[in-house]
C-alpha cells in the first residue's frame, strides 16, 4: 500500500531536484524515496553505533583502526 506525502520544498531545492530528475531520467518521487531510504538507513546505523560504542570501548575498540587491526 502506498501513501501520498506532501512536502514543501524551497525553490532552490526543487530546482535541483528537477534538474537531477531530468539528468537521471528518474521521477522526482523516485529520487525522494531513494533519498529517504538512504537517510533512514544512515540514521539506523548511527543509532546502532551509538548503542554499541560503550561496549566496544570497554573491549579496547576506540577507533576504526582498532577494529581493522583486530580483524586483519
């Protein structure tokens, strides 16, 4: 089931969306859906990272380099 969402865009953002739509031959709706999917995924990853950071730090994993060393 699909739902319609009305969003107000500043004119400059709307112009950028229109230009991207023409350039990529994709509808504005398709581009907005893809952008929203990516944003939600990014926020979910950030939330998981925030939850796991204290556990990782307790194990000595403070930086990405610490993790790479452990798995290499």
